[in-house]
């Protein structure tokens, strides 16, 4: 029995390595999704910046057209000055010209403000594009590393699974059945060591007399709390 229990204990060690490998494999898609989310976020940022730039450019072109119209209006009004007959008409026309010039100044200011905004946004847009290219390059490198790591881990898990199954094949069918049932129920941990009277699977105390029996490794003993198979190895 001692030899069989030791074999189960060694199989459990390999089982734990398999579980760790599978955990890493499960992390790979998560890491890929994180990279895709980052890329999507930067793409969205660039699209938004581009959209805002286009809207501001449309507004600028509209204002520039208004400015041209206002300048033409001022020129026409100034020409009319030569045709007025009375001082009252002259003063009224001067007031209209002044009002048109003030509107013209405001429109010119609006155009300058829009130009400054567009220039600043273009700088942000260019920075975002640089950030995207850098992120895309890093993403490709990371994807290649993940694919390589995943392929390697698949091979490692396959090898470990064979080693575990080979060990389990040399124990009795009854022990193998108990092991497999516990492995399914206890998150892959079917066999555990005991230390200082404590089950290392559930960290619960084991009755002193039972602990003494466990240290002998002469018969199948299961933890009263978690039901895992107990095996004693002092330095493990």
C-alpha cells in the first residue's frame, strides 16, 4: 500500500503541474483580448479625433466663406459712399460699414480660433497614430510569443498527462477510481501531504491518533474534513 500511495502522491504532483499549465493556457485568450481592447480603444480615439477635425474644418470653411461675403459687402458699401446725396445718408452708410467691419473682425477671430484648434487636434491625431503603430507592433510581437508559448504548453501538458496516466495505471483500480473522483470534486487536488497534524489540502487539523497512522503510509486514509487522500512525506 505504501508504494501505491507514494505513486498516487507523485501522480498528484504531476496533476498540479498540468493544472498550472492549463491555467496559463486559459490566460492566453484573456491576454489577447486585452491587446485587442487596447487597439480598439486607440482606433476609437483616432476616429473621434478625425471626426472632430473634419467638423472643425467644415466650420472653418463656412466661416471663411462668410468672411469673403462680409469683405465684399464692405467694398460695395464703401463704393456707395460716393453716391450718397445727404449727410444723413452718409452717416448711416458709415455706421453700416462700421458694423460690417466689426462683424468681419469677429468672423476673422473665429477663423483663427478654429485654425488653432485644428492645428492642436492634428498634433493629437498624429500622436495617436504613432501610438497605434507602436501598439500594433507590440501586439504582433506579443501574439507571436503567446502562440509559441501556447504551442509549447500544449506539448508540455500532453507529456505530463502521459506521465500521470502511466503512474495511475500501476495502482489498483479501486485507488485509481477514488483518485479520479476526488480530482474532479476537489479542483484537481486528490492527494495531499500532512504537516504538524494539519491537512495541507484544507488546512484542517487531523486527530492526533489518525495523524500517527497517516505518517506510517500503510493504509488508505482520507481527511475527515475534505476527504482527500492523505500521504505523509516529511520533506515535501
